[in-house]
C-alpha cells in the first residue's frame, strides 16, 4: 500500500507539474515585458536653469569717445576719433572700434608723425596728405586715406613737421 500511495502522489504531482509548468514558463517569459511596461522609467534628471549675473569683465567694454576729439574720415566709410594736439603732444588718444587707445609718439626720420603703442599693437602714421591706422597684431592696415574736415578742404595734416615748416625760427 505504501507503494500505491507513493505512486498516486507522484502521479498527482506530475499532473500538477504539467499544468503549472507551462503557465509558470509563460509567466516568466512575459514577466520581464510586463514588468518593463508596468515599471515606469526613472525620470530624466531635471536640468536647473541658472540665471547668471552679468559679468562685466567678460562682456565687451565700450569706451566713450573722448571729449574734444576730432573725427578723421577714411576710405570705405571707416573713421576714428583723435584727441590730442599732434603738433606738440607726446601721447594722443585714438578711439577706434569702440575702444580708446593711448598712443605715444615715436621718433621718425621721414618727417611723418607716428604714434605707436606696442601693448595694443595700434599704430597711427600721419603724413601731410593723409593718416593711416595699422594693427601690429595681425599686420593689417585698419584704415587708409583718413582726413579731417579741414584736410578734405585742402589743408595739410596737423602734424609736428608741418608746424615746424611754418615756424622755422623755433
């Protein structure tokens, strides 16, 4: 009878296994898909927008045109403003491209007035008929054929050499 009981229990278990295993295997096969659908994805981390304060050191500084400066009109619609007396001042201020440049006088042997600042690379050369503005940084001519309103009417440039010619007794 023990044998018969063991055989009956084994039969019931195997029948139960035949019914339960396919359902269990079907559930395990579909379980990852079901859990993937049921499980919400973790939300993407929220990015916080930070409003930054203006940083004056990083923003382009705009210098005001110096008071008492004279406008020099150049070719191609360009112009610059010059403050200072080129006949006597050792440093003139050139306002070019929204910046002021203090240019010290350079000695020349040609009679041209030259104002050059090695730090900024700005170079102003004035001859009796025109002025030219150069940049040492990229070896380019920034402006050419620059003249004041008086020079456009035929007057010579207000240079030191022209002043010496007018007053040879100085």
